[in-house]
């Protein structure tokens, strides 16, 4: 624990996505994924250059932002990378201390510590850079009672929005970086955040007939914040990470994993609303019960909904992955329900990657 004392993290604050059309994207997150829109910031509230919608479900907070003019940094980002995560913001007890420590330890500054105030109180914010054009904003909102940040107004939940689907928290956020860069970013999270590498997969473990990748999972001392980092590895054909890097035009967030309190119900509802998930071959279900053993759920439900299961020494987990959330083969979402298991479904990687590769082949990118 001593290693992590220099950078205490209280948890996730929010993930902000910079997108081409936040107004329409928000509709999908509300009506398909079950989020409530709770706050808005834009020209009407004094933010001249953007429109920004704050969405919540359980403890998850997503922010969708579009720029309003072609010279906007947000518009340029979304044009280059497609709709993508920009900021994985973290709550810290002391923003100035977190920022100072991060910069002293080699992080690049994006925005220095500042207090923002309105009638609801004050928030301290500061931002550092990570891989690609992504950033981490440090947030301390202990003295703030507003809906999100100064510059935003509360919205009463839209009466036409879908009910929530049982998503409760952010589990992990995965980054894809270039060939040979994984260890550089692993070292960044060790040095700047005091994180440790809790899981490592080599290309011998994550390999299909065609492509391979390597992955290391970085976690903070409390185990709340988990950042897996992937890089492509040599395979017979183009790795799915290479496809991501090509269409994202650089490193970025590959997937955001959201915990469900009841994944069978969550996926039943999401599929009923038309959310499209990766398929899993029928044969996966021939031996899953033998591999994972007794679980609370009915294996028939898992098979019907194409939910994956895996077990580690601490328990089991259930998971499923959406197809990419925009036309570019870049960002997607994972829904995960943990029953003690602390790992990431390694037993499912082969099935998952083969499923992704079928999609990749359809796009002519394999
Ligand atoms: Fe994941």
C-alpha cells in the first residue's frame, strides 16, 4: 500500500466522450442504455463553444460533448478519432496535491489546478495527459452540491426516457496503444499513479488463428480503478488492436466495462431495446458449465442471451460485449457482473476475440 499513498484515488468521477452530435448520442444512451440525463451545459448556460449532456445510472456518470464550430478542439477531435472517450476523470481528496505529484512524476500538464464556483459551491479541477489525446481530470467535489459542475443546470429526467437497465458502476476502462508501447504506459501508471500490474497476458495466451494482442491490467491500491492496456502483437493477419488504431487514428479507449446488478435482466432489456452485442458460437455453451461450475444464474439464460461466464480463484463473473458503438470499429461497451471474481474473464478471451474477428472480417479488415 505504501507505494500508492502518494496518489490516493477516491473513485471514478466521470467519463467524458467527445462526439459528433451529443444531442442524438444522448438519446441512445438514455433510451437504449437506460441512463438518465441529469444536467446540461451549453450556450444557454454560458458555455459558448459546446453542448454537453450529463448522464447517470447507478454510480456511473457519462458526459457527452459536442463542439459547435469547425475550429473547436472538440470538433477536430471527433473528426479525427470518431466519437470517442476523451477524459477518464477521477475523484481525489486533494486535486492540487494529485496534480503536483503527477507532474513531478512526469505526467504532462493539460490544465493547472483551479476552483470553479457557482451558487451550489465549489469544485477543484486539474487535468493531465495520458495515451493518445486522452486525459485524466482530477476532481474534488466535496464542497459542491450542484448537478455536475459550474456551468451546468439540472434537468429533470426526461419523461420519455427508458427505465434504467440495472447498470450500477464503472468496472474498468481499457486503453489500446501502439505496438511496443504497452510497457511505456504500464510504467506511466506505475510511476504517476502508483498503480500495480495485477494481470498480464502475453500473445501466447491471447491468440487466435489470425491475430494476437498483449495486455496488462493496472490497478490502484484500493482496487477501485482498473486500467487494462492492450497493444497489438504479430499474428497471421491484422490484429483487432491494429484495426482500432487505424480507425481511431491513434491510441484511445477501446472499451468501457459497466457492472450490472443482474446481468441476465440487463441484457434481456438491452437486447429488447435493440442494443447489438457480439455473438458467441453455440459450441461455447457445450463446455462452459463444466469449466465454471455452479452459479446462481440459469445456464439456459446465459446461452439464450449469449452471456459469457468465467471463474477465478475468488469467484465467478458473467460478461458480454456490445458491437462497436459507432460506425468506426473503435469504442465498445462491456457489461459485467462479478460474483467475487476479480479478474477479467481470461477464459473467454479466445471466444471473444474470435467473435470480434468475425466482425473484422466482415469489414474487410482482417
Ligand atoms: Fe473488459
